[in-house]
C-alpha cells in the first residue's frame, strides 16, 4: 500500500501542513524540522501525491460526508439538509458510505485528502482513526455522538423525550414493554433512547436486538417477539422504520394495533404520519441537523471560530393512534 502524507507527518512528529511546506518550500520551516521531514520521507520511501498535499494546503471547495449507510429516510433527510446549506456556501459534497466496504480506514484517509473537512455520522469511524484525524488537524463535525475533543458535535435530544414517551405509555396502563432495536454503541442516539425509557420503566421493559434499523429487521424481530410466551403490551421502537416493521408483523399475526398492542417509533419520517394506524413517535429535526452541520464545518474551515461547539437540538413527542386511547383524553 502507498505511504501517505499522514504517515510521514506521524514519523516526523509534525503536522501534515508542515510536511507540505517542507517539501514544497511554500512557507517557513525550521532547518531541524525540515531535516526530520526529509528523513521520514526517505525512511518511508514516500512520493508526494496531489491528494495528500492538497489536504495540507486546504485548497478545496468540497466537504466529505461519512455515513454507515445511505438507505432510509433518516439519512436522506440529514443529507438533503446538509447539501442544501453546503450548496449555498459554494461547497460540493463528496459522500462515502462504509456499508459493505473493506479497508474503510484507507478510504476515509483518502477522502480526507480530497476535501476541506469531514462530516461523520456517529461511531462510523473507528476511534483510533478519529484520534488520528484530530491529531492531524482535520476539520471534523460529528452527528449523533457524544462530545469529543477536537471536533464539533451535533445531535438531537433523546433521553428526556424517551422518558416523556415512556411516561405517556405508562399513563395508558401498560405493564409489559419491549424496546425493539437494541443499542449498537454506547453513547449513540439509540443508546440514549434506551437509557431514557429504561429510567422511566425500570424492569418492566426489555431490550430486543435487531440486525439493522430497517423495516425488514423490525418485522423479523417483532414477529419473533410477538410469537413468544410473554407478549409485550407495548413496543417502543428505536426508530420509525423498525416501528413500521413491527406494525407489519402485528398485522401478519392478526393482532390489532392499538387494541392488542401499542407501537411507537422515533424520527417522525413521512411514512409514520401516513401509516395505519398513524404512528406515535418523537420528531427530530433531521434536515436542520444536516444544515447546521454544514454551517458548523464551514465555520471551522474558514476560521470563523477556533473553539469547538457541541449542540443538542430539541425533539418533540408526537401522539397519534398507534399507542391507544389515553384515559386522560376522556376529560377533554
């Protein structure tokens, strides 16, 4: 595999910008530092590439986006919001989906060399590589993960809304719950939702894994769950696609929603509003999330600010018919 400018910078103990200046003579570099860079180049047999040097010089009008998958309405909405603002700012967008890809680290490093900064979803990028990108000074914005040093983070509020959702369901009188879509990573959005409902419901709820957060996986997991001996009275789903799968599974098994079973989702995608029954869910501002991420990355690239920000956007509980008729509604 070809040696990259990252590896030269690491061997020499300097930034990639310093490596570029030392090799191109485009800026002041101390004699001792230049010697360290040239020694690293010789030891690694490094040949400067256009991509590696362009990253050091920061001469692009493009942003990179790294997502685990591009299928599904959530990613579509976030990307639409991101692209809309990026276009207003005069920046193109280069997208990398890691699903089913090999040598992901190499692909991400290559992308970083062709853009001015990266938007990364959640924990898509392995933590050692995140640390390396931060150390090398790559401008980074993350969506849907906990704050970390050296990068901006944006996420929607999860925990309080999950408690509110669980509290509303408890008001219906349900006693047995399942959380469909077990969290994949500690600290991600789904984990926060799980922590919120568990804090509200305690031992009355169990986590049930799905292979992915899709309609198909939601259907398979829900069908298996609903055929078990102790069927839950309410299923709280990790997102709307899983919830739509649960609705289909209930229909196949002849269960009435919400008569026999309550089902809720998360995100408030368009299909949630038009499902029958309409899906109780938590609305998160997906397009706004993408748009704000684009502006945040542009501010880091242009030097508008140096300090990193960690923003949490408001979510809102949407009560519809899939969770049943609430006793308190009789008073209004």
